[in-house]
């Protein structure tokens, strides 16, 4: 039975495909079992798209995996039932699950790169599932792969499958993973945060492709995200979770216009923070000036005559899709990459080209906060040592003074010192780890901090708190920031000045107040228009209004268009 649409515009699903009743799941922490999903009921009909929304730790991914009868290591189902069609997934044995997974139920993960073997071509990996399960012959699987690549708007669909994973962009790889999941035409696909690592323009293309193919095949789907605006584009119905509890559920339009719970209101209002304007300084010499930078990785040119300045006490946002040169510019500024041409000047004085040639004072003045705190923190070092190292290296503090300063820095980033100073990174949440990274950067007493996608790995509520903290610290210490991001919402919230980059070049720059007022450079307009809105019709209306010529012109490394 296929889905239909009622007189309110909401899609009504067909027969029940998946049903959970009174589902309880526990996770093991410090030799004890803790409840992480608390008696959840869930119903999904054929052809229906269900959105699961909530902050990190809400239980969304755990529930999504349970829909396959699966739990991660260290987790267990302690009560409840999970029925897929007429199969009890809780009681099903390994052989029964193996028949279902990949054929009737498929999973699309957040990291496409981790889902592919780098040693094999895309089309070979795509074909493997269908051939192994006896659904398709190898020739049929390869033909079907090309058809799916075309449906998912991948460039050159007839030959892109002959590439290796590293030879395609992040957006293209995400679509290739979606195609692979659909190869056996599953009845249910679980999309687990499939787009947050992508730049905004690429994200739109991937969302549109997923939405189209799910509708074409009448596939039921569970779409998991911490971004309510994204879920609104995909889901017919939304369930809101927090700390393993179902907070609220309803049809998408009704939930967006009339949320009943305060937590849902908070998710709707998450994009409301905007820092107060910081007046431009009167000094003629900027704190940092990037002058005519040209840089390359080997023989591959990356930056082309890039110039901009960072005034004292202000935030300059570098914005653009993946591959535009934002992070490479940061590497040149920090001395990790030597430019072929150009200079980086600090208070009017040229900096040595590499960090090895820079003095300790020069290094101290410019610090970085990285995108992923999970990988930028040593998992074996406690917070005390992590923050203490720059205090010893840059400021020469002895152990007693250092310990006191670590506690002060933890208080500055709103972490209670006595609770956090001796914790390991694995004992912290994502937001807490990023606060430790901020404290580590502050420990050097810098004047300029480069923030490289510091909120992209965080859920929306935590990200907003981090932005508020950075704003507070800037005002307290008169810090300057270079904020690297592909998220225009973040730019609106935190920036004073904006530099728009595309394919290694600066295409537009100016104060934020001017940059968000038309007319824009057409690439800037493309980025601005790609910020999701809390409107279920936003994606459809956006795509209908875009011209293929403009989109195609600016299809860069992120894979914006086919």
C-alpha cells in the first residue's frame, strides 16, 4: 500500500512497517549500566519519512540502530519489542538479521569516508551487497549503480563509479553511499546525520537528491539529525527526544507552527543568537594582514592572490564551500604551510613563513581551535595537563602557579574546576571537550584565535552556547577571531566582517551589515540562500527558484551541482 496525502498537505503512510513498543536500552559506563532510551514507542508506515530530532545524547542514533535490531558495543536492549513487518528483531538470530540488513533495511551513516574501502572503486563496492545477497548479477548491479548515480544527481554518472573514494568530493561520496544503501531497494533506510559535515551548498544538493529518490521508490525512512530545519525538509512526521525520553511528536507542519513543549520551542529558537556589533577600531594598522597570498600543495595551486585584514577586537569570518581555501589560508597564517608568494603581517611586521622560524612570542599570539575536539585532544591526557602544557611552554609557569591558572581558565569557559580538572576527554561531552579546547587556546594569552569550524561537530543547542562563550571572551579580553565556517547561520551570529572565498580566491568581502544586504556577488547569494529555514516547503521552493546556470557555474569541490 503506497502513501497518500491528506487535505492538510501531510503525507499519510501505508501499512505499518516498523513498530517499537516500550523500548528500553542501557549503556555501560564505569562498570555500571545507565538507561539511555526510556520506554519509547515508535510507529513507521510504508512510504513515510520519520524525523528524529534532539541534542547530542538524546538517544536518536541508538533508536535508529535499534530499528535494525542492532545495538552498539556497550549497549543492550533490556525491555520492549521491535517488529519489522512480521519479524521480531529483538528475538531474531544473526542469520535472520543478515537476510534483512542491507536488503530490506539499509543504513546511511554520517561519515561517508568511513563507509568505503579506499582501495576499491565506488561501483565495485556498490555492487557487492546486491551480488552477495543474490538480488542482482554483477552486470545488473553495475547498471543499476549508474542509474542511481544519475537519480542522485552525481556528475558524470556513467563513469564516476570508476573513481576511488578519495577521488570524489564529500558531497559526491555521501550520495554514492546513499546509492549503495538503495541498491537492493530496501523498504526502510535509516539516515543518521548524513549532511552536517558538508558545506551548505553541497548539503542542499545531497538533501534534494535523498528526498527525490526516497519519494521515487516510496521508501520508508528514519532521518536522524540535531538540526530541526533540515529535518523539516525531509520528514512527514517528527519525534523530539531528550535524554532518552520522547518529548513531543507530531506532523511536521503542526509541530513547527504549534510546538507544545518548551524544549521544542528551544530547538526552534536555536538560531536566534546574534552578537552585538563591535565598532571598527581607529588604528590604521590591523592586528593581522594577509597580503597577496598564493599557495599550493605540491603542484596543485590552492590559493590565488588572497588578501584581507583582521582588526583588533573583531571577528572576521572566512566563508565558502569545501575546497574554497579557507583552512589552507589558516595554515599559512599559522605557519604550517609556506606560501609561494605573499606575506602575513602581524601589527605591520612580516611574520616568518614557517612556524619553526617564528619566535615563541609570535607563536603565542596566534592560537587555533580545531573543528573536532575528539581528535584535537590527547585521549590519554587529563584536562589538567592539556591546559597546563601551553602555560608551561609559553609562560614558563611552575606546577603550583600552573594548577591555579588551569582552574581559572576552566572557570572562564564555564566548567567547574573541581569536577573537570582531572577528567579524560572520553569523560566529557562534545560541548565540554570544545570548552577545554577553548581554555587551552586562552592559556597562551593570545591576541588572535583562529576558530576552524569549531561548532560544526556539535548539536545546535551546544553550538549556540559555544558561540555565546566566544563572544563573551572576546569582549573580556579584546580578542580577535578568524572564524572559518561554511555555515551562514554561524556567520550571522558571530562575525563583524566577512570574507567570501571560492576556489582559492576572495570573491567578496566587507562588514557583515553590508554583506547581508543585496546586491550580492552571485556566489555569495548562492551561499546565503542555502541556509535551511524552519519551513517544510523551503527546499522545494529554493530548488524551483534556482537557475541551473548559476548553480553549475559555482559547482566547486563540494559537488554543488552535477
